[in-house]
C-alpha cells in the first residue's frame, strides 16, 4: 500500500467554520451600524434640495409676475398658468421637468402665501419623517 500523500486531516473542522461565520457576522454588524443612519440623512438632504429647487422657481415666478402664487394656486402655478388671473408676464413652466414632486416620504409639499414662518414671503415645507406638521422635524424654506 502506498502511503496517502495528504495528511489525515483534510478539510476544515467545525470549529474553524464557526470561527469564520462569527467573523463575517461581526463585519456585517459593523457595516449595518455604520450605514443605518445614512438613508435617513439622504432623504433629508434630498428634501432640502427639492425645496431649494422650488425656491428658485418661485423666485423667478415672482420676478416675472410681481407676486408669488397664492396658497390656492399652490406650486401648480409653476407648471401651468393660474386660471382666473391675468399674468401677462407668466413665462412658465418654471420647473424642468414640469412636475411637482412629493417629498421623500411620499407626501405633498405644503405651500402657503403669505407665510406664517415668513410673514412677508411664503412658507414651503415638508412635514418630515413623522408626517406631523409643526414639530421639530419639519423641513422648510425658513431653515
């Protein structure tokens, strides 16, 4: 008989496999903990950026027409000329693409003119992650 050129120990033991599984689990845990808050931060930043985009469009609208849209006309006045009002200098749509988007939590942005937070201007905001207006997580043009 020829001696086996492999040692009597071939493959991995259960202990070695378990050690590798534990190390992989720890690495995944660290990655999840580090990345867990990033998606919510990204939603906040995206909402602020969208509000800034609407602010720019509202500023151009106001330059063209001399007034901001009323609360009733809302952000839709950036897309289509408000009916029942004569605005000879309306040069819209003021958004590209001409779409009023929802915030990152699937809710409509709230627009008010005249504003409550900015009395001589307008309020434009998202009620934020919890969906409750008037608390600390609202994201608005006054921030």
